């Protein structure tokens, strides 16, 4: 059988491991908050491209009607 001191020391090491894991997870959360979200920037870029395509398409349709009239 193990002595009570061994159980106490094992418990302390487990506690230290849990604290290290919690600190690591906190650092990961902080790092994620500090950098921009890739999905958000991709959505905004896709939105800009979409609006540009609509604008260009509208201009092209207007150009076709002007050339068909003449």
C-alpha cells in the first residue's frame, strides 16, 4: 500500500496539471480574441465582390440597351 504522503503528492501534481491546462486554455482564448476572424473577413470580401458584380452587371445591361437603340 502507498503511504498517505504519496497520495497527497499525487493530488498536488494533478492539481498543478489542471491549473496548467486551465492557463493554457485561457491563453488560447486570449490569442483567438486578438486576431481577426477569418470567416468574417471572407464574408466581407465576398460581399464586396458581389456588390461589384451587380454594379458591373447593371452597367453592362445599361450599355447594351444604349447600343441596341442606336
